[in-house]
């Protein structure tokens, strides 16, 4: 495996941008992880689906995509995307994320989410996204995702009925959010 340059790295994971060349590895892992992701999430499982998905993240603007990679091997462990980025007085984005089955349950995403938060809240002049607020909208039955954001210090702000159209139906979502002033340490608990 060739040397990979990370935007930021922690003890076990590094974050790097999406590349079109990552399509075969990403889609193989996404296909192998369908049992883990569904009915919550539907990442691309073919290279033909991956290319427009990754292109939107690569081109940036209102999105920033990060591949979560295991530092020991460079293997893609999953992804965290900041979508619907609005600057100006709002300075907010909405998170979308998914661990791949081979990496799930190992604590890699707690570390990765902390790296994404630090990058998102860092000033744009320092290479960050310059955001003030991040939101994670999670279906109420997705206990793993709720545990992830709760463990990183997000606060529960309420329920949005019929919020997103997923898997053929409008789904309710809990609204979890964190701002730059809030601590996002492991083990913080801001529920309720």
C-alpha cells in the first residue's frame, strides 16, 4: 500500500478526502456492510453509484467528505460527511456517517467523530471548515448511532416527524446537535 497523507489523525484512525480511485474498496466494504447499515443508511455499493456520490463530496461547496481509515493498514473503515454546509451567520452542517462492518464496534468511530468535530470547528484560516454547529439527525431505533453522538457530547434537541425520505418512506428522526463551545470529549452525556 502506498503512503497516504491524512488531513488529521488520531491514535488509530486518520481522515482523508474521498478519491474516485477509492471506489472499488469503498463499494466492496459498503456491500459487505448492508446488514449493518439498513434500514438506516444506503451508501453506494457499486462503482457506478460511487462516482457521482464521491464527485459531489470532492467538489465541496456545501459538502465535505472524509474517509475514515485505519492507520495501521490504511484500510477504509467508513466515512463521515458534513452535508448542507451553510456559512454566514448560520455556520452549520449536518452529519452523515457510517462504519463498515469490519470496523464496527471497535471504537474507531468515536475517535473519528472527534477528529471531524475538531476539523469542522477549526477556523477556515487554519484549514478547518469554520463551522459553529453540527447536527446529526438519527432515526430513533438506531441505537448505535445515538450512542455515538451522545458519547461525543451532542445534545438531544427534539424529534422531527417525517423528516427524511429513506427506504421508500418518510422517517422520524431525533435531532442531536453540538456547537463549537460545547466539549466533545469521549463519555460526555448531554441527553435530554
